[in-house]
C-alpha cells in the first residue's frame, strides 16, 4: 500500500479542492470486507459514500484524478446546490 488513510484523504482533498470550497466534510475509512476505501462526503443532512478501490487509490496518490471519484464529487455538489 505505501500510504496512510490520512495521506490518501489529504491527496483527495488536494486533487478536489471543490470539496473544501463548498464546506463539505469528508471522512475516509477502509472497508476490509470490500477491500476498498470509503469516502463519505457530508454537508448538513446530505451524505454520499463512494468506494475507492486500491488501484484507484494508488493512482490518486501518484497525482492522477480518478474519473469515477471526480464524477461522484461533482454529482454530490450539484445535488447539494439544487437542494439549497
């Protein structure tokens, strides 16, 4: 693996500054059963959880934006803004 959950979370936030810009609270855990990281984005009553598999996490740590994660983040922000 070669990185920590905190390091991966920091990298995700660096690659997706819109998370902090919109006041979204991220949390990152590892689901051993699914062998994937779980990124949960929360703002008020709105919540989205998405899985990041180990290969995508490694690519993220190398500075590559994961398209699936980018789409999830964009969709969460769009859904949140529609609800305002």
